[in-house]
């Protein structure tokens, strides 16, 4: 079974909206661990989801660095 890497975009009415390679896809919120948050990096294999906290922290740092570059005067 294929492992899909995605980023949690938002939660809507029982669904998790996951960004995968620039597009979004809805998954049942029930398959995600309860601690899943917006912007978490996740790996989805069938109906199993694993949160990658290391990748999530790395992504947050990259975004923070980009924001700092944009707002520097």
C-alpha cells in the first residue's frame, strides 16, 4: 500500500483537509490521531495515519525563516 505524505491544512465537519503535492484531499477525521493539529506533516497509508513531528518542526522553522526574510527591512 502506498504511503502518502501530506500537511494538515484544516479540519471541516468531520474531515481533515490534507495538502498533498499542491492539491487538497479530504480524509475522515476519525483516522487521524487525536493530537493531530493544523500544519502537522502526516504520512497516510490506507486508513492509518502517522504524525511526523520532526518534519513538522522542520517545516515550521522553514516557514518562520521565510517570514523573517520577507519582513526584514
